[in-house]
């Protein structure tokens, strides 16, 4: 004869064991469990061994590690009407697991879409030269805007890096011509500055030589000595008449004295 109590016992005991085994959850150090009891938020558990009552409680795992997300290339029109393609990478992590699950349906997708929109808006306010030369400031601006908006989702944006700014061929050639013109301008300015400094030095030297006529004669003889050393060519050297007169005058005076 079938024992009804024994039959129920053989059914209940395995069910209880299965429920006990199913209630044990293990969370890693970088994981947290958002537990809902009868559909309402209860608490955040973990890491380690977590007990979840089957049928009454449900748990959603949340990874707290830093997420590296690549932002797809975005078409951006700068303030000076230059069309460029810009892509970036953002680094963020979940700091409040309950908000990341309750406040937004998919915080990964939401953060990605917000990053794309913010990148277009921020870069569109700047000129092309600012995009190329001031990436650090632009990275900081995008990071601050993203962090302020994702804070309600329990997400902390730690860093934003603009990776590439792609230009079309015509714009690359225009920038190359601009850089070449800038280098030529600097070369001319440096050359003119050198001429100015040389003119000032020559003026000072001329004033010093004009104070003593003998100094001018010595300078003239020194130049003749330098020219005489080059015998490969014929050099026509001008001879000032006033200097020649002074030399001849000193010679005549020497003859009269003798």
C-alpha cells in the first residue's frame, strides 16, 4: 500500500534542496548584486556569497570595473564651417549600481549615445585650429559634460580622449600651404630682425671709427691685408681720396722734417 506521507516527503525534500542550492549566488570582487524583493528595490549585495530567495527576490549583476568604449566617427562641422570626422574613446565606471539599473534601461547604450551627441555639440563650437591644437581642453570639456549628465545614472565618466580628426584632401593641402606661408613669414621676420641688429652694430662701429682718423686708416690697411691673401682673382678696391690725402700729407711732412 502506498504511504502518502512518505511520498510527499520524498517530493518536498528534493524541492527544498533545489531551492537552497538555487538561492546561493557568488559575486566576484568587482561585482555587485541589485536585489529586488517582490518587484521593489531592496538592497545592493556583494561581493562574496549572497542568498537570494527564489520566487520572492531577483538579483541583477552589475560590473564595477572601468569600461572602455569607442565612440564611432562623428561628422562634425566646426565653427569656421570645416567638415571633419572625429572619433574618441571614453572611460567610465558604475559607482552606484542601484541607479544604473533603476534609472536607465541600458546604461551602456545610454552612455554611448550621449557621448556621440556631446562630442558633436562640443566640437561644433570650436574652430578647426582649436580642435587640432587644444585637444586637452576639448577632452576636459566633453568629460565634464558627460560626467554631469551621467551622474543621475550612477555612472562616473573618468576620462575622454579624442583619437582622430580626419580631414579631406583639399583641406589637408590648404593647411600645408598655410603652414608653409607661416614658415616663410617667420623666416622673413627673422632676416629683417638680423638686418636691423647688423645696421645698429655698423652704426656704432662707424661712430667709433669716426672719433679717430687713425682708427679708420688701420681698418683700411687691415682690409687690404685680407684682400691681398686671396690671389685667385683680381679685386678692385676703392681708395678714399681723403684717406690718401692724409697718408700723402703725413709723407710730405716727414720729408720736410728730414
